[in-house]
C-alpha cells in the first residue's frame, strides 16, 4: 500500500486496451464509420462474430470499470489518510513555529534590554569621564588661582597620587583658610598711582580681597585695579576715608569700590556730553544739527517779522481811523507812510480809494493783502522743508549705521560687542537728532503760519474798519447853512 497506486493500475489496463483495439479493428472491417477505402489490397483477416466480440469487450470493460472503481476508492481512502497525516504534521509544525516565534520575540526583547543597559552604561561612563575632566579642570583652575597665595597645588606636586576626595578636602581647607585670612582688614606699605598717573608710595589698606584704600601724604582715596596687580586712585573718591582707615578708625560712611581682580584694569568712563553724542552719530548727525541751527535762525527771523507786523496793526487802525473819521484823508495817508509795515500799506491802499465803490475797494484791499502775504510767509516754507528733511536724514543715518554694523559682523563676527557700537551709535543717534530737529521745527512752523494768517485777518479787519469809519463820518456843512 505504500507504493505508487498508478503502478498497480497500469498492468490491468493493458489487456483491456488490447481488447478495445481489436474491437475497433473489427468494426472497421465491418464497414463502420471508422472504415476507409484501402489504397492497396490487405491480407485476408479471419472472420469473427461481431456480437460475441462486443459482449466480450463489454464484459472486459465492466470488469476493468469495477477494478478502477475499487482502485479509486482505495486512492480516496489513501488520500484521506494522507490529508489526515498532513494536517497533523502541519499542526505540529505550526505549533513548533509559534514556539520558535515566541522564543525569538523573547530573545529580541532580551537583546533590546541588553542594548539599553549597554547604552546606559556608556552614558554613565561618558558622564564619569566628563565629570572627571571637569574635576581636573577645576583642580587646575584652583591651582592657578591659589598659587599667588602660597597654597599647595592639588592637581600636581605631592598630591598627584591622592584621591579626588583627598584633593577636594585639601582644596576646601586651603580656600577656607585663605578666605579667613584675606577677609580681614590689613594695612601694608606699597605703591599705587594717583589720578594723574603719578606713582607714589604710601599706606594701602586692604578690605578683604575686594577693595583697597591708599593714602600718600595729602593725596589718596579708594583704589581700583590698574592692571597686572597694580592699583590706582579712583577719580571721584575722597582721601578722608582712606586717611581714617589708615589711622585705624571706622568712618560712619564707607565709600567703597568693589572689584573682582587686580589683573584687569578698570577705566573711568567719561560722562556723556552733547558734542560726544553728536560725534557718535557721524557726519550725518552734524548735517542734521546744521539744518536744525538754520531752522532756529529762520524761526527767530520770522518771529521778528510777524511780531513787528502784529504790533503795528493796532496802532495803524487807531491813528488812521481817527483821521479818516475826521475826513482828513491826506493826513491819514501821511500817517500810513510814517507808521510803515504791512498793515499800514494795506490800510493806505484802502484810504486812497475810499471815494470808489465798496466792492472795488474790497478787491483792492484783497489784492494788497495777497501782495503782503509774500512778506508775512517769508521763510515759512523753508522751515517746513527742514522739518520734513531732518527725519529722512535720520533714517539715512540709521540705514548707514546698520550697513556698517553688518559689515563688521561679516568680517569679525559678534564676539566683541565693542566693534558693533560705532555702527549702532550712528543708527540710533542720527534718528534721535533728526527727530529732535524735526519736531520743534514742525511745531514752530505751524504756529508761525497760524500767526501769519491771524495777522492777515487783522489787516483785512483794519481796512474794513477804516472804510466803515469813512462812511460813518459826519457830513460837511453846506455854504447856505453857513
């Protein structure tokens, strides 16, 4: 049963196939549909009984059919057995695969945990190394800082083989002792520089390690670092405090200058002045200042013109009006020439034409006022131009300063802020100066323009007043009445 089932079927099929071939040959000889005319004569074939051959063939066929059905049933049974064995084997293999997958996942998780532990260990090692480097750098920095004070170094020397904890203990002990010693007030004899740069020798009183006072004769005061461990007198300091401390007294008020180290010099910064601010703005700032000075001069001149015109309006209206009311037109014209000014000229044009129609007189007065407007509006437009140009020049300075700043950044970077101060000063100072010039010029320009318009209105009212007085004058007596 374990062999190939088809191999058992082939021997039994061979006789049936031979019988079927014989039957088909007999049918062909009987003239059946499969017969064809022979091209040549065939040898004689023994005659057979067709009915007998057909029965034998049918019996053989049925016998083979029964055998094939038996073989088919056997094959189906074997297939079912094979399927059952295959299913069982597949289930067993699937179970094995599931178990192997579970083991693989467990191993993978374990590997990930091991990797995480390894990464943590590497980070800890890196942290330890970094801490170690930081600690070594701290020891070296401490040695360089404490070396001037005679404290034994901890990074080298006899402490080279000591543990880190021992080095830290040594460092802390020495530092605390140093702080205790230098934290006291002590007095020594030494040299320092005066405010004018003269080096003198006198008494130096150290307040801990953060401040010092020096006194040499009548000169002295609070001392500040001059660089390389030297000290100099701070300009605004008072020598009385240094003198009191040198004598062992404690003043009520201690003017102290605290410093960190004597290695770096401390420079006194000069106070800001107006010229210094303008100089920091460059040439554009001086251009704006020049326009501002010109605007101030024009404003003063225009104020003088308008004040003169405004003061003469009331006097002209009073004197000329009185003469016109009396009918003395020639005297009124002489008074206008004597008083002078814009208002006098406008009123004179009205007096000369009092005999004409009122509408015509008003046109003449309006024309004269327009003629005088050029004098009253003198310098007004130029002042407004300066008020408009000044902030634009400030903006130009801002752009110039920013370009200069970016050029410095491109060449030197941003490491030193002092390199950027010049460009920033130009950018900010020019804007400030431009606004400082434009705002007053704009305010005074508008105020003076309003004042000029008011003077024009007063001139027109004075001319109309003279015209009305002329119409209201008393009539002259006739000859019959006399």
